[in-house]
C-alpha cells in the first residue's frame, strides 16, 4: 500500500493501524475500488490492510501467499472486520 500510494504522491507510510488512523471511514454501501479494507488478524486493532478492487474482492499481500485477490466476505468469516476507509 505504501509503495502504490507513494507513486501518486501520497504518504501512507506506517503500520496498518497508522494507516487506519490517517484516513476516514466509508460505509460499505458506498465503497468503491481504491478504498482500503482493514482486518484485525494477529493482534487487537488494525493489523492487516488491503485495497478494495470491486465485486467483493480486495488485493491482499502477505509474506506466505504473495499477492492475490481475496474475498472480503471470506475474510470476514476468518478475522474481525474493521471496515472500509478512504483517503
């Protein structure tokens, strides 16, 4: 996320939690591609962030699986969902 946004001049440096704190919540009914999606995976608070791409999917990057498209609904079943946020 940091790299992608740096390419367009936006500083999103930091942890998932600091990114979560920098941007504003957006209701799920108004989400659009480019919005961030946050989950709490291994500790309380925002610990995982992805970029929503539409059709219920988000770009998901992790050390074990690389980069992939993942289902927001499937992740909601696995981890606490913290919501969508927008710059």
